[in-house]
C-alpha cells in the first residue's frame, strides 16, 4: 500500500544509506525549471516504458513527486500495477518542500554537470575558445578535433572537420588515432556544451598523452555564439580498430585509475554472486561498449549505456541511490574507466567485470544477440516481451486504421505525445492533450462521455495507454489510431504542423544545442560555468 512521505522524512532519506529512488514524474520542461536535488526524471508518460530498467528490483523503495500532488496519485496506481510494492509519494509535492525551505535546483543531469565543472577547476583542465580555435584552423596548424558526443548528435551537427569519438571510446582508441600524427598535432576535444568536453580532455590529460590536448570551451554552442557555422551530415564516425598497443595502453591506464579511485574487479564467479544479490535488491549491470558491439553479443541482463553517456547522465543510469553498479566491456579498459568516474562521482559500490564479454564467452557462457538496442532499452519490451500494461491496452482498446479515420472522422482527435512532436506533425484538427495531464485536460476538449474519440501519438504506443485510461474513466467510445501518426504519414495522408489549437504555453520540452536561441545558450553556459565557482573558492 502506497504511503505519503513528509518533506522531513524525504530529507532524512538523503542523509541515510537506505537504497531508494526519488522520481519526479513531471515533464522535462517543468523539471528543468526547478526540481529537488537528487531526484531523477521519469515523466508520467514514460513510466511504463522506463521504470523497470530504472528500478531493477520491484521491492526497492520508490518515492514519487510532482509539483502539488495531483498527478502523483495516477502515477502511483500505474507503478503498483507494474508490480512495484514499496511505493510512496511526497506529500504536498515540491511546492510544500520549497515552503519548508528545502533546496531546489534547475537544469537536467545536474550531478554530472556539477561534477564536470569540479573536474575542470580542480585539475586545471586546459581549454581553447572558439575564436582561438578558428584562428589556428585558418593558420593551418596541425590538429585533430574529436567530438565526444553520441554518433547521432555528431551527424546532426559538428565542428567543421571534426571526427566522432564518443567519450567512452577515447582512452581505448586514442593510441591508434594519434599513431600517424606528427608530435606537434594538437588534440581538441569537444561536445555540445561543456561536460563531455571537460571529461574527455581530462581522460587524455590524466592518461599523459604526449602532445597538446585542449577542450573546446563551450563546445558547439560556443562555436555558434562566436558567429561560426557548424557542419551538418558529417560521416567521419568510423572508429579505428584497436591495436594490441592501443589496448595495452588503455588497460594500463584503466588499471591505474581503478586502483586510485577504488574500483573493484569481478571475475565470472563474482558476477554470478552479484546476479544472485539482484534477486533481492536493485543493482545496475551496464555494458559500455558501442551499440554495434552490444548487438553482436552481450552478457544476459546487461543494459546498454555507452561509457561517455553514463558519465553525462549518471542520474539516469543509477536512479536508485546507494545501489551497486557493475560495468562491462570486451576486456576491462572501458568498463574500469567508466567505473572510476562513478567512484569519483561519489558512488560507493562500483565494479568492473575483468575480461568482460570475452571472459564470459571463455567460461562457456552464451552471449545474447539479435535484438535491437531500441527494443532492449525501451521499456515497451522487457525480457523480449511487450510490457503487460501495454499488451493489456492493445487487447482492450479498439484500433482504427489511418484510411478508416480519414474517411470517418470522430467528434474529437487528440494527440498525447509531447508538444514538440505535435508541432512536427499531427492529424489535421487534432487537439494536444499531454498524457501526463490527460485526466485533467480532457474535459476542456470533450464535453460528453458519449463523444467519439480517437487518440493518436507518434507511433501508437502512448496513445494505447492514454486510450485505455480514458475508457477506464468513462469515455467508452474511445479508439486509437493504429501505428500513430507514423502510419498516417505512411498512408500519404496530410499532416498539420505547428502548435495549432494549443491554448496553454507548453512546458514539457527542454531544447538543447542549436535548438536553443542565443539567449538561452548564453544563460545555460553561464549556469554551467557557475557550478564550478564553489570549487574555485575552495
């Protein structure tokens, strides 16, 4: 039975060693504006898809919060239906927390960003600003620009001439990247803003690379603010093969970091023991290799989260506080280095599997393969089967095809994904009713319980769950567009774009990178830099 937690009780949890998760179920825009330090964001519309991987054991303590307590009641019912049985909510929400003078913060992935600024200040991580970098490029100075973001981010836009080397791959690949470069070639590390650039530069600084290494101050955002154009559609994302010398250098470095930072190594028997513990407590088993390696063969039970993103999004990786983490790769370098960052972030029980997938296979254990990253890491599929709540919704909610909907329009068509996705394209005449506010906002658009309603979203999954909710609360003539707007577009039916018909200012989306306007970029970068001021004072 779910129970309320007073603000004082929640504050006590933060000062204890009890494993627990504080999950904010509001939308990213709301979370970005203000949230409780130490909370993790899983919007209500994502609970059925993300919660099982975020909280691996159903008996772990989960405390939910929103602004005033209205949405929490619906979220509690959802996660109890998912099998979680140790659930609470913050009584009075964040509003009451603030009224009692407990702290809040703004931004997303704040623990990692704060840590990045600390690393820069404490270790004097060298950097170069965009104007100086451009001047050196114009002078024809020797340099290689390494973009430590995900390959998807890199392909969308990058510093002209840069190549993609995700942060978790830097130490493993850098020996081979620089093997044929002149000794006076500078290595420039960049990301979209600051954190991944700082962390990547620090990796090479600590490794003792025998050449100049600098981070690009403020990343691609700083490049844009300096008045320069980004390159779009770059294809320089093929990683070099790892030579014996490159692997040896990376593993020697990883061993040193593990020893200095307190990372513990596991053998296969030790991993078995950790798997036995996971029957009674939440534990995180994370594979930090590339997506291609993970797809080819992985240890059963390991979730994919590439090493650089693990550090960038540590509060998304380890949602349950005080829970153990086990990292693996194909040897030990990438796993141990990611584990060392988590130790520096303050996590107490952190392990690396010595030998990784190779040791597992050598022990005669089978590797899994053949299922896509998206299927394994989107909670719509858990253990290879569709989540029970989504499957039940699929059985209980009538579906209508795109052609049938076009020929026979209902009284109301609603779209329940984000405002950004609504603006990209929706069935003409649709009303935006975000799933997180469904029960409260549906009456603004539907006057009678007998009205015919068709629920839509991007791909047909959020709409299934939303339609099931509407039928449960009395809107019996509710159907869903099979396959969502994706199927509508596949049928070559016209879509409407923009925020047509939206009366409330959306607060659900956080823009990043060049999607921000100039003022937002400036304020964001200043906020990030300011996080390090307390460390400079120390």
